[in-house]
């Protein structure tokens, strides 16, 4: 169970990810070392649902300007992260903390 919690970092709650829940697709931030098989196993253990497909993508961190930094270069690079879009079996749902953040 602890390994599953290290694999899944957090859910990604955006307009696009909430819209994808109509097709039983949920988006999560995952660790860089996680493979599709380990992500599917972790989701099935944590939420007790059946995973049909996992799509992964590496997201590059953006460069931002932080004018509060009084240095020669006030730009900051956000960290890179990996996201996984998980497709569930029809009829399965994921609820986090008793609240379904993904349902509108």
C-alpha cells in the first residue's frame, strides 16, 4: 500500500480533467519512475476499481519570471512532472476523501 501511495502523487483537477470524467478517464500526477503497469496496479489497489488503459506523458516545467528575486536572472523553472490518464471500466468511479472532485 505504501508503494502505491508513492507511485500516485496527487490527482490533477483542471477543467479538462473534469470534462474527461464523462468518459471514465481520470488524470493523476505520478512519479517519474512509475511504469504503466505499476500505475494501473496502484490505482486498482487504492481505489478498488478496474483499470482498462493507462496513458502517460512527461510534462516539462515552465519558465516563470519572479520579480521578487533581486538577482541578475529573476527567472525560475518549475519542476518537470509526469502525468497519467487512467481509463476505467464503465460504471466505476473514483472518489477522494468522500468527495468526488471529478464529477461536475
